[in-house]
């Protein structure tokens, strides 16, 4: 039986058949992946919801870039020789309320430092700038990097237009901008790392190692690399993650690591204080199940099942010679599903998951029901966070449906390839 990439015409696949293979030039097809009617309908529906999201979140966030304020205040504390400020969430909140009093309409509630120490090191250059310049450069540079990487990844033509349209208007984008979060950088690191695997596994793995500063979004990275049998990239990612941890230990000292581990493991009262203001304001399966009234133990069990299901889907997809956009679509969707804690801004990965799913090269165009599913997943961040709109609790179900659609599409392509291969052999 012929390999799948040999049976299906190369014009129906992306430039590299699958992630992790050496880069090679093959005929690509930048032609339309959507019909004119599909394009118009999706543009009107998604564009309308995207504009609504921008208006909604602008009206909602009277205190803009709150998360960036935490990053900046923490980094300035280190630069000013007051690193212990990070170990006391209430004191840090008081400090940022004082520093940015003129920016805010209301006093902020508890905003502790919850990131691993390596992120503080990565953010320090932005803290050298004045506040307005820092926030602007942080958000704008992250978006530009992500847009460039995503556009180059899918190639020219309508696929590129779909991805850029998605990044401009997906409801998760204004939330990330107005919260001042780092989802642009995390998404760009994940996409850039996997994009480089075929050409330079060591460099691609290094980018993925940097992503470890947000460990809840890193869970599916080793699963995909193991499925690809890309041991060089896996070793590079682990080495860079360890190196970042060691550098932060030397530069920042052990106390910040102790405080972070205590917070993440719930070993002190800081976790209980942060839970209603942090984790339960997120979009994770744990948060959704908990907000629907289930006990914490049930929510934790549901999150564990979500991690297992996401890992199984990623492993299965990355073991197949599927088109790269489909593989990355599955990875981005599974990343959000598996994350034990994810903010609404992290749903930027859904903009990539859905746009890559729609833009992936195919022999036939997507059926209407799959386009509707992709649109629903893309729009779902508008209902987040679920603690404000309980309808947002449906988002993980939609993500599971998207993963199922990706798996079904790859299975269908394999069955078609086997049938055509049998005809050829006969």
C-alpha cells in the first residue's frame, strides 16, 4: 500500500507533508480553500462577532492591561531591589494599585504573582521602558511576531488571508490586548518551534523550551515531540527549560521558586485566596465544571480526563503524515483543553486552531457542518470567562468536537488513500 502522501495529489497538501520532516519544495496550492459563498458568509458572521467582541471588551475593561500591570510591577520590584514584594500577593496588589492609580477607574482586587521565575527574567527588558511604551511594545511586538509566523506557516493565497483575518478579529484577541496578557508570545513560540522542526530540530526545540515559562500550556509539547520521535527537539526543549530555570535560580534566588511552588501546589493560604480571582475566572475544564456546581474533586477528575483525552488526540494526529495545519490545529485545540489553568486570553490558540483547520489543504472543500463547528469554536471566547457567562462552560465541549473532526478527517483521508492504493496495485 502506498504512503498517504504518495497517493493523494501533492497539490492537496501543504509545503511540508507533516511536521518534523526535512523541508522540501513541493507543489503547493494557494488556490481558494473556501468557495466565494462560504467566504462571504464566514466573513460576515465571524467579522460581525469579532467587532462585537472588541466593543464588548472595551466597554467591560475600564481598568485596562491589568495582567501587564502585574508583570511590570513585579519586574520593577526586582530592578528596584525589592524582590520580596512578589512573595506577598496582597502587598503586590497594593503596589500596582498605587503605581497605576491614574490608569484605573476602580481599585483592583487580589493580583498576585503566579508565573514561574523564568518569565520574570524574560519580561525584564520591557520593564526598562516607561509604562505606556512598555505596554505598547509588549503587545504590539507579540502580535506582529505571531502574525508573521502564522502567515508564513500556512503559505500564500486564501489560507494566509483566513489566518490573518482570524487573528485580527477573533474574540480572544481583544481580551488578550485589554488584559495585557502574553498569549501572542506563547502562541508564536509554540507555532515557531514546531515550524522549525523539519529544518532545525535543535532550534525548534529551543523555542519550545522557552515556552515552558507557561507550563500549563506546555503539557502537549512533549506528547507531540514523542509522537514525532523527534528526540533531538525534545532534548533541546528540556535543556533550554532547565537552563532558564537555573539562570533564574542564580539571578533571582531560591525564595521566589519556593513561593511559586507553594502557590501552585496549594501548600499555603495564598492559593486559596487566589483561587476565586484566578483559576475560577479562567476557561479550563476545572473552572467550567466547578462553576457548574460540582465539587472540587470532581472538577479535578474532569480536568485529568481532559488532559488524557487531549494527549491521546495529539499523539494519534502527530503519528500520521497529515498536513501540517491540521496537526497544529489539533495541538492548539488540545493545548487549551488540557491546561489546568487557562485565562480567556489564552483562547488565542483557538483562533489558530480554527483558522488552520479551515485553511488546511484538502482534496475537497470542508462540508458545511464542519465550517459551522469551526465558526462556533472561533466565536466561543466571546462567552468567556465562564464565571461571567455560564454559556462559556460549553467551550471545552466545542473544542472536543473540533478535535474529533480533525481525527475523523485524517481517518477519512487514510481510508481514501488505502482504497486508491488498492486500485493502483490491482
